[in-house]
C-alpha cells in the first residue's frame, strides 16, 4: 500500500511546501503553514485512471449578445455597485472588517428581495437563528419571507438548497465557517475554503441561483485566505468605513458583469444602513470656509462625481527630521508633491511638519487630487484661506506641469449643483465646457497656481492697508 502523502500549505497565500517551516517563502508571513492531506483524508493508494473526456461544442465570437439576467434588490446604492443588481448564476464575495455592516446590508437586501416575491435563503454559520431574527427585527425585516438556516456543512447546505423551488438568492455568512466531509482539514483552512467555494459556485452555475459569500478580512484589510477564492468568484466587494464616522462605503474591486470602480455610500443608523443619495453633502457637511489649508476636491468614483475636502496643516518643526502624516491619501504621492513644490515653485517645506487629512475619513485613490493637495499645502503655509466657492482637480507631473484628467464636465456639473461657481483645473481639458464665463482658472504649470495664491494674498494685504 502506498504511503499517504501530505502537503504543507500556507493559509495566507496558498503556497504549497514540501515540509513545515516557520516562515512562508511565498508571502513572508510567519506561522501560517499547516499540514493538510490533499487526498481528502482517504489515505494513499493506487492512482485512479483518468476518465476519458468528452468533446465540447465550439463556437465563434460573432453572434447575438444577451444581457446578463439580473435581480434588482431595490437598494439603489447596492444595485449601483453590483452593476444593476445580482446576476443569476453568479457568485459574489463581500469582505470587510468585523462589525462594519456586512450582515446588516445583506439582511436588508434579502428582505427587500423577499418583498418583491423572490425566494431568498440566508445561511448563517456564525450565528444562531435566534440571533439572526433579532437583527431582522431591529432592521424592520422580520415581516419578510426570508428563509433562515444555521449550518456549516457544505453537503447539508447543498441538500437543503436543492429541495423545493429553486432559490433566487442565497447568502452564506461566512465562507470561513464552511467545512466538507470530503476534506480532512479544520474549517477555515485553505483546502476547506476552496472546497466550499467550489461547491457553491458549481451549484450557482447549474441552477442559476445568485450566491453571496461573506469573507473575513485580515489585519491588512484583505479577505482572509488565498487569493484563489477571489479569482473563483464573479465579483468582489469590500465594505469600508471608520467606526468614528457614521458612513460606510461599499466598493467594487472585481466585477465580471459591471464596472470595477463604483462605490455605494451608506450611513449607519439605529435601524440599519441608510442610503446616501448625495455623498458630497455628507463629506462637506461641517466645512469651515474661512480656515486656511482647506481645498475642495472634485473627484470621480466610477460614474459618480464626488466632492470632498482636503485639509493640510504646515507648521514649523523643532525636530531634525520633519514629520509627514497622511490620512486618506497616498503618502508617497504627498512626498512627490512636496518635492515638486520645492524644486519648481520655490516653496520651502524642509523645515516644516506637514499633516494631510481627507475630511470625513474618505480615502482618495485617483491622481486628480494632486492639484487640490498642492493648493491646500500652499494655503496653509501662506496662512490664507482659499475661495469658498472654488473646487480643484488636476494631476501634477514631476516637471511641474498640470495634466488634464477625465470627466471634467461631470466634475464641474456636480460642483455647480452644490453651489461652487469657480474651479481651478488643467488647461486643454478634453471635455471643457465652452461657456465658462471666466469662472474657470486653467493652469498649465504648478508655479501658476502658487503665483495665483500669492497674488490673492498681496491683494488682501493691500485692501487691509487701505482700510
């Protein structure tokens, strides 16, 4: 009889090792390697002869294109992120920090779909049925016909789903609690998670049921387990937010049936998550218009324009090495902006501490915020407040040039809707409106912006001397 063969698999990245080690060679993490039996615990034995395959039908790229059938939840922010609703036969993975609101928004979506006469099944592997019912009562979803189950065995879950009428939506909370009889490993290990996800995806493709999987996250904010799980599913959503703020952001990371840069904004309340139709008002709610070092950035998240305040504080330092603290933006990009300001504009910040914050806990990822950050830094250093009715957007290159960005018209339209009548933006933008009426300040280089702010300060000083 052949000797049983075991493998040592990293639970963080899925790298297979021939023997145990304290540190994984693939990801560099410590104490993540666990011994697992790839044969499913059956033991060694003679290898089975491969089954003869069957030919599949081949087709061409040309032909009729059918839109993916979707199930609209009725929650507009959730439908925006998923691309118009849940696609039948798809698998969707939702990740986020503990207590951020994953189960809350999924329960609200399940109740909304159930009220629209869809058959929804909610399977909880972490909570008892009574706990799920308590949450449903708090969210006002107890009157819906959502079917509940508290089970972690994959085979039992699939047998339950196969009985009766085919469900339209199945929610599994969470994938780390699932375990299968065919695998001799503890729940949450790489093998168990992969086996459970494969079984759920296979059921979704065969029956046309949309399945939503909830995944735990690590301390780095990534979904726990190997990235192979994210590759297997059709869409990956991340729930983001800060416990110090009421809002939550549902962000698309991967979507085979829609855009990958959409966000949905929710506000946490006593009765669950409430949709925020205009996120710009949320991030600009408590803005101090007379404070130096604050600039309003007109950004884009997918197809949605968004206004957010960028705050900067430049103060003299008593340390040998000045501090650079950033919240909500890329620290490496801040260093680049500081270097361009000093090299091309003569703005000396080597003896100053620099603190940068994006108001409301929001995180900016697009480079179009360069111009707003530079404006806030120069404003704080000069001690001069920027115009309260002005927005800023544009990318800054290492040569000091201000480069155009996309969706200029949409950014300006959103700013005008919220009462901002002026804008500082790159020159020669591709979709710049022709009727700017002199309210648009087009910048070719960063020194032009610094000169404009310095000129405003001189005008202000002359006015004060005249008085």
